[in-house]
């Protein structure tokens, strides 16, 4: 600790703008207290995660943001394969008539979709630029997929004749388009990346089991990789997926107390099988409609990740999704010092890589250490190692944790093993912090007065509800709160009571919250 | 060998339709000699790789085909990252006006593109289905990306101000759409999956070096993973990418002697930087336009893979891209035998997995071994292991190689290590076979008579060409042959001679062939 104080003094004396730089960088980021929404946008932009493109509502996912998404992709893909699913790819386009086959589905998606009407451009009559060629009008318009149930069930029709063809357990990684009017980077964009599982089963029970299995895969992924505690539950009828019999979801709490739906898993019953006439001959020789599920998570998870853990200094990444685990910043005056410190860092880096850590040595020579510290803090790298000439001589290194913003001076001997263990500790700590935050911001509410008060303060409200869409709609109208889910956890929620709004009898509590 | 004969007899006696099934299955596949084009389609469909969808020209990539593409993806992605590239994601849509910015680019892509003109559907006036809502017409039409140079360079404009921002080395994995009139599964589809690298550099030399580096990455991938020998060369002016200064390519020979362009790498000069006004201040303080490259391979590689190696029994996969390395088929009469053999197979499978092999035990009990043999042959699994009761008793197993269709009876002890080594042998053998085939079907041709004769027989023709587009066009008109590339290999090609068509002087040979 004495050593640390000394290093700071040394730094201050020799690299003049060290402290001012940090202050300057930190100031660029709006604080959560000041403007939560702007704080989120600032992090997305300044941590180089994504930006708006020239196309309305479509984002560019920048390399650093995409690297996090790739980590999510790889972890989820492994979990899907471990649960028996295979990947496949279906067309980007859906014939317009397919959408209309399932009545609720078309109602849900027709209002916000990109419609392809022509297949050619031609030189403009005035020779200036190009125009749509009216002779190249499509006979039937094509919709850019907002989700793929219709095109996939039209395909499954040809794949399924007997119970021996079932189950079909397929996942697709794809881009989809929903023409949202108000968009926000990652949270709601016209185009987004996602995965959509589409499974076909011989029995209702099997499809229901699959629906539950996959929502639990999502919950496990959220907990183990995103360090994000989620509530697993059923959606109320009004919040169900268009065409589903039942929608299960995971709901996470953000730092403003609002809920974010992070993944959904739908039991589709026989709706799509009937719409596309997909029947199979059962073991007993009868002809039956196939039972279906679909489930998906998207780049929206990036938004959840950012909002759940980050602080006023920037992004805080759980190590399991961090593209860089450890950043090393050399502190030097002379070229000799630089060379000696970088050589030592190369050695530590090699040791860390043996432990499975990804390490970046920030050897840029046109930037001050303080600037680098702030930049990597902003980017949420879990641990930072700084070594100056005196550290080098003493065989020590300064290790800073992004999650707690604390520092420790440690012997370089055994540093790789320490950092490896530190990653687990940070992962656990971030999760614990989010769990505690949620616990502090979840209350049982039994009066309408308290409901109105607490909902404004940013809470998950565990309330009795009379089960009617009418009450649900009125509550939303008066408070903007919606039923996030009817939690599966019967221990907490199953009890007799009275609806917080109507006073009618209720058998279980549900979660109301404002939501993204 | 004696043992093997005995096993066959045993099989014949006890599983009546063993041989007939094989014959039946093999007959389903059109042979190469009979109809090469139909043979290709048959393999794609019957090996469950892909199928046509309800949307014209768009394919469904089925799980087995997609698993091969995933192997390609993973290997290429690793190579891109090892050469310093990062992944990112840009919008699916390109504003119409962007396409017009680069004159040759719009000329190349405007004629075959999907145009989004509206963003909403509404219930049809007659209440029957949905129609495009005329009130939801876009101010500017959006093109579904046929390639992303324009949207990416419009983005790079905001990322680049100084030489310190360069190089930018980005790759994107994405779907693209080109409204091709005649489509074929994998080879030419309206929508296809690909990767597109887009790099930005401070100097022309650096961009040229990148263009060459990436075409060599493709050549190495083709050789090491696809077991596919390719010729690396320059395209002639008429075959260049729309907007490129120079296009490098890899060209592979298919079993009908036709060429397939398997990947391209473009030096774009400053064309896109000028079209989108992307300038940077150099080290010397001057303002310069940025130099660009782009490079891509697509699901077309699947077509190349299939056509290069497969035979009249079906797909032949190089082990490095095979989703399943070894399939095990138990041969039994009684439930006891089945159980004992499957237990042994589980054990061998575990040993194989330790060697890094992917193994499938085909324990379906409603199918004959012969049917299974033919099915896995059709699907190109590199090795098959069959064990019957007598093998089990003797501690032996029958190993069949897909590439040579030969069988060997081997002790089960050490089998995993043998199979591991066999994979390398098969990979090498498939490559060698393709290389020999190409050597046998490549000739130096110096007379126009011989040119016309050999081009009909399916050869790569190494000819002198006078370097004019006129001669090139005439040759194509008369023979359908095109210049596949001007090979980089100066040893073979640089020599003085006379154009095979015009008789004018020429300084090097180029490759003419018919092409996919």
C-alpha cells in the first residue's frame, strides 16, 4: 500500500496530465443520476459498442460490441447443441400470403415490416442516379422476416410425415427486421441479430417440456454468463407472442428498477401446424397435427448486459463475456524502461494465456497512462495491470479491478493464477451485486396507493391481480406498469389474496413493473 | 480378409435385404457419367444438405449442410483473426442513393437486387389477407445488400480522420441478396451466406499487400480444409468486381473439367473512398483518400466441395470439414447381441472422442445395416466402423473408408488411434486425387483448333492471349470459355508466344475454361 502511494506520486510528478485526463474522460459520460437514458447511450457510443447507421433504425455493431455478441453466441450455441439442437438456415424473405395464414401472427407483425416489391433498379430517365424499374414488380410481395415461424412451418410440412420424423429440434442464427417507430441501440432496432429455435413434437406434453427447457437454458445463460439474475415466468395473455398458446420469459431488472424482457420461449400449440397443414401419422396410426415451440434471444441482450452492471465510469463486463480479460498498461519515462517493462508484460501475458485469459498490452506510445486507464475502464475490461520502473525492480505489479474500482499491489510471481481466480471472483461479485439490487427493489404491494408510489420509484411489485385483461389494461393506463410475468416460483407467489386494483379474489402474485 | 468374407456371408444369411438395399439406394443417385448436373442436384438433396424454398431462388440449408458450413465458418474465422481482422456487423439495407455513388458498382448490382419500398401491410379491403399499405411508402427505397462496400464506406467516413485510425481490418459474416435469374442450390442462389472483409489503408502498397494476403488465406483454406487445389490469379478486366481496380481469385476445377470461382479478393484503389469522401491526414500532414480492399467467400464453397470430391455413391467429405468423422453401425440379431455391441461401441466412441474425433453410433433399430451403410456413404462420412457378434468375440472391427470404398478388419485395440491417423490419410488422399485430376485435365494449347477441341472435353487451357477484351469476348462467343484467371505462377506462365485466337504477340499464358 505504501508502494502504491509512492507509484501514484511518481506518476503525478512525471506524467503531468495523468489525473486531469481521468477526470476529463469520466466527465464525458453522463452519470446515471443525471440522466439514466443518456448514460446508456453514452456508454454504447463511447465504449465503441455500436452506433446508428445511415439507415433509419438500423445499427452498426462495432468490433468491440460484436466481440461481446460473439461470446454470447458461442456460449448459447454450445448450450443449444448440448440440449440436442442443430443449426439450419431458412430464407430471409417470407411470401406475403404466408403471414396471413395464422390470424394472430399477421395481426402482430404486419404493422411493422419491410416489404420487398421489386427486383431491379434502372437508370433514371434524367440519367441521374437509379430508380425502381416498374417492369420488375414482384407477383407477390416478400416480407423481410420479422420472425420465421411461417416460412419454417411451410418447410417442415415436407419434412414430417411420421412420428419417426419427430422431434425436429432446430435453431437458426439470423438477422430479422421489425419496422419499429422508436428505436434505441441494442434495445429496439429495426434490424437485429438473434437466434430463433423452432421445434416440432408429437405430443403437447413434449412441446411444453421443450418450452420450459429452453426458457431455463436462457435463465442459466443469463446467470452464468451475463451475471444477470432473472425471473422466469409466464406472460399474461395480452403480452403473449402473436400466435402462441403460452409465452414463457426471463425478465431482468435494470439499474433504474425497470424490467427488461431478455428472452422468450413460446408454446405454439398446433396453431402453425394447422395454418400450414403439418400432420403426422402417430405410432397408433392416427393422423395428428404437430405440436410446436419457438424461442429466441437477440442483440437486445447487449442492452441488458450494459444496463445491468455498468457504472458512471462506463461499461462493467462479466469476465465470461469480456473480449479482453486483462489490459496491461506500461508506465515509463525512457525507451529503456519501456522496453524492459514490455518484455516483462509479454512474459506475464504468455502465462495468463496459459490460464485461458485474453490479455491486451496497451503499448500505444502517443497516449498517457491515465488516458489509457480511463479508456479501458470505459470499455469494461475486468482487470488492469500497471507496471512502472519501480514495480519492475521490486517484482511487483498494480492490479485494478473494474467492478470494485479497487487496486492492489501484488508480486508478479503467481500473478497469472491470481488474475485467473480474480475473474471468477469478479463474475460472482457482479452477479451478487445485481441480485442484491433486485432484492432491494422488489416489494410485495397490497394497496393501490402503495402501488402507485412504488412504481414511480423503480420497483418490481409483487401484487395480487384478478386475472383479467381489463384490470391489466387499466393499471397500464394509469401507471404505465405492465405485468412482466406470472413467476414460476410458486413458493413466493402462490397465496390467496385480493387484486391490488379491483379487490377481486386472486390466487397468486404476479410481477408488475415499468419495462423497456 | 478371410474374416471379412465370412462376415459378409453371415450378413447375407441373416439380414435378408442387406445387398438389395445398397443397390437400391445407390441407384437413386444419378451417376456423373449419366448426367453430371443431375448428379450434383441429387447429392445436395439426398445427402440432406439443402433444398429449394417457397421463395424463388432462396434455399433452405438443412442441418447437415449447415454443419459443414459452420466448420468452414469456424476455420476461416480463425484464419481471419490470426491475420489481424475483427468482426463487425453493418445494416442489411442500403439506401438506393448509396449504390449510385460508385458508377461501375451500381452498373454491376442494380440489375439484380431486392428493393424494399414500403414498411407496413394492412388488412385487404375485401378483408381477405393483407396488402401493402400505400401510406407506408418509404421516402427513399432500400436495397437488400448485394455486397456492403457502399454502406461500410459511408460508415468508415466517420471513423477515419488520421493515419492513426488506419488500417481498419474488418470482416462481416452476413446474408446477401442478388436477384439471379437462373439459380442452383449453393452455386447460385438469390440469397446466400458469406463473409465480406472490408479494409482501409493509408497506402496503395499496403492495400495491395492485404488483397494478396487474403487471396492466399483463401487458397490455404481451400487446400488445407476443403482438400481443394486452386489456382491463384488476377481476373481480366471484364471479369473484375464492379468497382475494383484489380480482382484476385482462386479458381478450382470440378470433376467435369469446368472451373468454379471459389473466392475473390479485390483491390479497390481509392474508388470507394472518393465516392464516399473518406480522407485522412497523413503522417506528413497532407490530406489523402483512403485505399481499400474487399474480399469474400460464400456458401458457394459448399458447391465446390460437393463437386470436387464426390462420387457416384454420394458425397465425399474431407475429414476437416466433416460434421461426423466416424459412423458406427452395429450388426446383430438378438437384443443381447445389440446390447453387447453397443456397449463396445460406446467404449470405442469415448476413445475416439479423446482423439478429437466426432463419432455417431447409428443405433436405429428399424433399419437394416445395409441401408445405413448406403445412407452414411451418401452423406460422405469419412470412415465407417461395423461390428457384428463374431467381431465382438474376436475383438475386431470392420473399418470402411469413404474415399477409396475399401474395407479392412482391424483389432479394436488401438482402433481410435488408427481412425485418427486415417483421417489425415483421407484428407491427404482426397487432396491428392483432386490435384491429379486437375493435372490430367490441364493442357497447354497453342492452336485454335486444339482450343475448340479441348474446351469441349473439359480442360483448363493454358493459352497465350493478346490481352484485349475483344479477343476475350470473341472466344467466349465461339466456345463459351472465359479467362478464369491470369495465374500468379510466373514459372509456368511467363513466356513469349502468340495469342491462340488472334496470333498477336503475348508475354504470358492465361487459363481459359468453361465455368460455373
